[in-house]
DNA sequence: AGATAGTACTTGGCAATACATAGTAGTATT
DNA sequence: AATACTACTATGTATTGCCAAGTACTATCT
C-alpha cells in the first residue's frame, strides 16, 4: 500500500471515462488523446492507452477510421458510437455520484 | 463493459480513501462505517469492508481495539495510526488531482 | 537502394482491489 | 437447548491500469 499504487487504483474506470469525454468533443487519434490527458495532468503512456482503446472499440463504444498522415504512418482516428455516447452519460452520472459521496464523507464532522 | 462494472472499477482505491476519511473523524467499528458510507450513498457490504479493513490494518494504517457491546459479540473499533494519517493526506492530494483532471477534461471545448 | 530515425500501433503478462459467497463464532432471547 | 441476531473471517473471481518489449510503416539521409 503506497500512494502511487493507490493512485493507479483510483484511475481504474476513470481513465475510460476520460477517454470517452475527450472523444465526445472531437475525433482523435492516440497521440492527441495522450496530449489532452497530459494537459489535464493525467499522464498516460501508449502501452496503457492502446489496449484500452481496443477494449472500448470491441465493446462497440468507439469506432475508428484510418487517416493518412504527412508525418509518418497512417493513424487510427477514434470516435464515439451512439452506444458510446449513452454509455458516457451513464458514466457521467456514476462519476458525479462518486465525487458527491466522497465530498459528503469528507465534510462530515 | 457495463456501467455497474465500471462503477465498481471507479471505487477501486476510493473506498480505502473514504474509510480513512471516516476514521479520521471518529473511531468506528464496521457497522458504523457501513452506515456512514450508506448516508453518503456509497453502498458497501461486510464482505467488501472486512477484507479492506484487514488490509489497511496489515499495512499499519489502522489499528483496533476490542470493545464489549450490550447488543451482541464484542466489536473491533478501528482508528487511524500516525502512518494512516499521513497516508490519508497523500490520498487527499491524489483524489484532488484526479477530480481536477477529470473536471478539466470535462469542460474543455 | 539501404540504413537510420521517427511515428504509430500491438501484445501478453502482472499486480492489485472490489465484490460475492459461504462460513464461523459469540451473545441475547425464548 | 434452540433460535435469532450480531460481528467477523476466508477464499476465489473478475476486471483494469500498467509495464515492457515488440512489430510495422513512413520519412530522411547517405
């Protein structure tokens, strides 16, 4: 039990939520997503992100298309499916409930 | 991938934080803790709580004493250790950073 | 044309926790 | 003594973030 470990535990489920949030605003490929997360100070590397994107795609929450790049190989651009959009709404609710619960516990005296 | 499952994932790490928060205010035994969590709409059953209390005790974040009850068997009253108190401060920071990151991602347009 | 660097993506295994479920044991009541 | 209530224990499962190494495509340089 150390704080780095618990930080990783706290990200479970939340990372998926963040990715769906990011993709609800614009389509993006992996490097875009990593940068958005980094701007919000949520540091994620490719080895974490790609498996999660694959899982979300397999669960039909995301789809992707290939797009050429002028700077290297083609890129997978991800977007939310309709199923992904409604799932995101449910996650939004879950996250609100969780943060509300923690807030309530935190301020009780 | 269903929302109940992701809710459970989101609780990973957070439940520990909540328990330490509750115990930072008053000593409590398991049933007290379950009730505090329930008031904050975080429903937890004994089969989840006891193993976690044991883990926290084994990590020296908590200690306990037995106390007689007039209503049944004796009860284990838990309290934070000094180590638990400083760990809680670190978790506080982690939680703030996580919720801030999610907030930032959520409001970006 | 071949070598190198940069970019994008894949894969498999590990660690850790919430949860479920079944169980044991002490105490109070009938 | 039997039953109900209360408190706690134990074990295995499911799931996800993480790690690290890898493959492959493209651009650039020699």
